[in-house]
């Protein structure tokens, strides 16, 4: 055979080519992180032009456009940070892909904001600033709202960048109060509202965690650790679906319909019970058909819980859009009303174009920047499967309903995170102490050896825990400083705005 010609090797050239390749790969990696920022900037510019076209010719049109721009920026930050509460558990349980969850959440956020998110101004401006004299001066009111929007959006942006799921409601409330202090002094602060919010810091995550743990205990006791799991699921899954649907019907009635038409909580509960009963009866044959032929193992249970979990994520997104869009467009609507023909004291509903910029802004922020926090909430705190994620979603709805009954302002973020931690901590306790679990495993296994916990070193025992404590401490710290940080930032910004433009 003829010899192959020798290959010319130039080590220096190869090294240089390797360096070029590494630079190209690094550029692609960095570009992926910058691409959402660029798309978000383009979206912000386009929506600002849209708002400018609609606000042209109105009194104080330039200030209205500035408020709309900051409202869009705030809405994008809400989408990036807050919407993770709705779909994080479903993604973490692998019941739905990230792309499908983002698309579904974006659609239902828009629907909830546009259909049931109109009556928002009293919550943000009226109840916090009425009686301070600020609402009687159009430009003082406008700059207070502008400073609140900018401060809250900057704080939520920082929290999202750091990976902290914080309360957007607490952020905007603190920012409005801080702006009010700069405009009218400490007397502008409604300290009873501060006290109730501080109470909710403690109550809402504990309540969410306790209710989620209670539901998980029920699922484990009644379904998972039964000899015939599928038969137990065939009986109880329709009941749980009915409870979930009834709870969400009540939740949406209070948070959605209640924003358009005043409705007593008792009537909402009655409506939820009727919907839940009807859903329970309709789901019995559906679950029976779906469970036919399934093996008697936990993987089969995940199949039965998958659809209810996806349904709950969609409903949570709708409810979030109906309720929390006010955090972005409430101040914008306050500016429009303050500078409008009806005078500064008017508290009308949000104009349709303001609702749309808020809804689209939330969805854009979710699609562009939401995946990182979704992974933290759904995957990195504790491991979720469809049954555990279902308990988290159901706990969120039930806790909000209970808080609404007692008139306690709560954060959906705090409740959802508390529910995730509650599920994880309960699993740790149940794994070590449940006699039912031990008896079930002893019955199924031919050999069973119990490890003496005294023989496990402390480092290994900590590593085996099912909840990452580091996330708990960082989130608690972020929650505590949210209101004072947003309030302080708004105070500084409003002082500067008033000094430059008014005084």
C-alpha cells in the first residue's frame, strides 16, 4: 500500500485556533444571557410608543407616558419574579415542560389581567394616600406614583437577579408609602397597614406550609401507603379534584369577580362548594377510565395527579393576572386619573389600554426572565413530584381564601414558598417518624434494616435532609427587607423628582 502523505502540524497555529474557538464559545454563552435583556428593551420601547400614541392629546401627556413606561418596566419585573409561584411546582414535578408552562402562564396572565383586573386604584393609591393631601395635587400625586413605580421595579429587578422570590405587593406598597413620606412627611404613612403587612410576613408562609403539609399527609396516608394504591386513588383523587376546583372557584370569585362586582365571602364560598361538588361527581368516571390498567405503584399515581396539577397552574396564573396586575398599573391609573378631566380625587377603573400594557408586560417578563426563578422554586428548594406539587398549589388557593375571610393581606409569593418548604420539611419528619410508612415498607420488603441515626455523622445527616436550608435563610432575609428597601428608595427618588420638577 502506498504510504499516506504526512500531515502538517503547526502547534502554534493550533493553539491560536483553539483560543479563537474558546472566545467564540464564550461569546455565544454571554450572548444567551444578554439576548433576553435586548428583547426586553425592544419590547419596552415598542410599548412606550404604543402608550404615547394613546396618551397623546391628554392633559400631562408626557408624564402619563413616563408613568406608562415605568408601569411596563414594573410589570416585566413582576412577570420575572412573581409568576414563578404559579408554575414553579408544576415544572419542578415534571408535569409540564418549561416552554409549555411559560406559554400557558403568559396566556392566562393576560386573560386574568384584562378580564378581571380593572378596579385597582383604591388598593394602591386611595387607601394608602387618602387624607394626606397628596391626592388633591395632580403633579404631587403623579410624581409620588412615578417614584413608587421606579423604586419598586428596581428592587424587584435586583431581587430577581439575585434569585430571591419576593412579594411584589409588599414592594409597591412600601414604595407608595416611601413616596408619600417624601411628599407629605411621615404622617402620609398608614401605620396600621404596615402592621398588618408585617403580620402577614409571619402568618402567610407558616399557614401555607402547614396546609400543604396537611394535604400531603392525607395523600400519603389515604393513597400512597395503601396496599392497593390505584383503588385508593380511584376513590380519593376525584374528591381532591373537587376540593381543588371548589377552592379555585372561590379564589377566582374573590380575587377576580370581586374586583368587578362586590361579592360577600360567604357567597363566594357557597359558589365554590357547588362547583367543587359538581366537579367531584363529573371526575369519578374520568379518573376510573384513566386508572384502568395502571400498575400498583407510585408512578401510576403521578399520572393521575398530572392533569389536575397543570389545571391548577393555569388557574393560579389567571388569578394572579387578575389580582397582581394592580401592582404595575395601579400607580399608572392613579397618574391618568390625577391629570385627567375628572380631577385628582377621582378613583376610576383602569383604562383598557393601561390594562393591556400591564398584562403584556407581565407575560413578557415571564417569558424572558422567568425560567431561573421557576427552577429555584420548583427544583432547588426540595424535590417535587405531581402529588407534592398538587399539595403546594392547593395550599396556595386555600390559604388565600382563608386570609381573605379574615381580611389579612397576604403575599402569594410567601404562601407558595412556605408551601414548598412545608412539603419538604414534612417529608423529612414523615420519613423518620411515620409508623405507617415503616409498616408498609416492612410488609413489602423481604428484608428490612433500620439504620441507627446515632451511627450517622452530623455532616452526613445534614446532607440527607430533603430541604435546602440555605434558600430558606436568603429568602427570609429578602422578605424582611423588601418593604423598608422599596420605601427608602422611593423616598430618595421622590425627593429628587420634586426638587427638580416641582419645587
